[in-house]
DNA sequence: CCCAACACGTGATAC
DNA sequence: TGTATCACGTGTTGG
């Protein structure tokens, strides 16, 4: 009963992976002979029901080919699921869009700041530690709350809240590490688009001095080095 | 006969266009109650055949939602066809990739013109996704404990402990950010020379797949780009 | 009237 | 074993 459809049974798992992966730019949908309307038997396309069958077959085949083509342009495919392919494609598109936004900002930044390059150069000499040389000023850290308070003895607790954007956490960590503080314990929590950081550190420093230091480090992390 | 399936007859044409288009960043697939295994009649999921029916229904629904989500992130949709949606998505991805290549060339051009604030520009040359060009011995991340477990529905919790050295936190954050995960909440705690990170993220990904991904990202973060 | 696009139930296959 | 994914044929609807 299923003799001529049987080559299609494993279509997804086998045949699709053997197809051309390189000449996909041209043709791409022009080939794909699809099924002819003429049935293998003497009857031509007169069958009222069999007409729908072959149409549906072609539709399914087209859809699978499209899906396969989608999989081809998306890197980092994990599972070969139809649903997973679409999911990965969505995430990939989103990441591409994000990156484009980021890079557009970067490029405009670069264009507007090229003349200050020399001036910035001498500021880098004071940076104890070589920071990133890439010129990105991605969405400066927007501090919502910032508190430096004394917890008995010589323990200071610094609590800080800011909006979580791309690389916010990284730059915040860099800012704190650049200060070489004696950190006893540190806690970072992220939810609802906000980043909360609490640091217990040991030090007899004046609160205001420490506060200014941290503020400067955070501000510097949003600056071009 | 088709009373409860009838709301699904026009599913593609009607319901899908009314769904949320804006709060798609979080959740996005966490809702979607799908069908319960319990049939509307007194019989529970015991029917051997009806079990497959509801599974297949859920699979179709998931696929349609994915397809709808794909349509949502792609501008300039021409036809609402399933096949057309995928086709438009493919073309959009290709255009994004082209644009990224173009813009990367432009940016590296711009960087080499400024000639420039630091001397490690040769390391910034070829990398499709420009990582940091900092040259520093990484002091590799020593993972003490690493667990990926499922928390009901499609929420995955990743908990990790490692020794806290210099830049460990930064590189760990970079590793996680590079994966573009859908992070619901994240918590980092540091004490006694150890760093504990717990991440709640949304995803129906296979635990082992995710685990391998994270391990690879962490391993990669100990490398010089 | 037909054609295109869809949802549905079903049996098969893989893990 | 069961669970998930798939291709298939069928009935239906809108243009």
C-alpha cells in the first residue's frame, strides 16, 4: 500500500541532510521538481481526490525545504527539531538585531570621538590595569540606588542597584575589581531588568571617600579608555 | 462532532494575530497552557490512541506558536503563509548577516584609521564577533561544582561553584552572556574564596545540551581571543 | 469550480 | 516500556 511513499518516510531524517549546502544562493527553490500531476497509473490528473493528495505533498515538501534552508542560515543549531529550528532562528535573529543596535551605537560613537583620541591616551596611563581597547560605550550604567554604610567594626557594606543592560554586570565587576578592595563577601542579584549588588568589604576608609572612589570607577567603566 | 476542535479551525487566521506582541522578551513560551492530558469525558488519559492525539495537538500548537513568534521578529512580512514566513525570515537573516559583515568592515576600517589609543590593534583584526583584545593569562576557571536541573515546566536552574580568582567573575559573566540565554534571575555570591552562581533561566532545552554549552563557554572564556 | 492553505487524526519510527 | 517527532491522507474553508 505504501510503496511509492516509502521513500518519503525517512525524508526528514536522512535525505535533507544530504542535499546541497553550498549552491543555495541561486536556485534554492527553482529546482525541486516536485511531483508531476500525472499519476503513475494510466489515469492522468482526473482523480478528484488524488489531486489534493499531490498538492498537499508538494506543500509539505516546500515547507520542509524552507525549514531546511532556514536551518542552513542559522549557526549553532542544537536539535534538529522543526520547533527547535524555528526557536533557534528566532533567538539568532534577536541576537543579530541586538548586535546591530550595539554596533551602530559603537560606530557612531567611534565617529564622533576620533578626534579625542590623543587626549584619551594619557588618561590610560593611570589605569593600573589594561582595560579593553575596544571603543564601545554601550549604554552607560544607570545607577538607581547607591548606598555606602558602616556595619560595626571596620566592615563596610556597599549596596547598589542599576538597570541591567548588555555588559552591565561585566563592567560593574571590572569597576569593583579595579579598586582592589578587601572584599569579604559579594552578592549580585538580577531580576526584572534590574541588577542589585551588595558588597561587604573590610576597610577603615572614610565612607565618603570610598563612595567617590566607587562612583569614579563606575563612571570610568562607561568611558573610552 | 467537531465542537471542541472548532475553535481551532480558524486558529491560524484569527487567534494568532491577537496575541501579545510586546511582552515577548520574557516568558513568551512559558504561558501557552496547551492541552491537558485529561479528555473532556470521564475517561482520563488511559486511551492508548487518544494519548497520541493530544500529543500531536500540542506539537502542532507549539509549532504554530513558534512560527508566529518567528513572524513577530521579522519585519516586512509579505504573505502570511507558513512557507512565506519562513522564506521572509531566511531573507531577513541573510540581509542582517550581510549588513553585519559590511558594518564590521567599516568599523575595523575606522579603528585602523584612528591608529590608536593602544597598541594591541592587531589582535582586533579578525574575529567575526569582536571579543576583547586583552592579552592576559587567564588563570583558568576551576569549577568545583556544576549542576543543571529542571525546575518544573520549562524553567532550568544552573548552579555553579568555582574558586574565586582574579577576573573569575568577569569571565564567568561573559561566558553566560555569550550564550544569549533567557535569564529569569541570576544570583552570584562570593565568600571564603569561593564563587557561587545560580541562574534561573527559561528554556526547554535538553539539560545535557545546555550543560555542554555552558561548559564550552566557560572553557572558551579561559582562552585568548 | 477549483485551488491554495490549513488542522486534524493516524500509523510509523527513533530514542 | 512510553514519549516525542514525523509524513501522510483527508475534510474543510476562503478567494
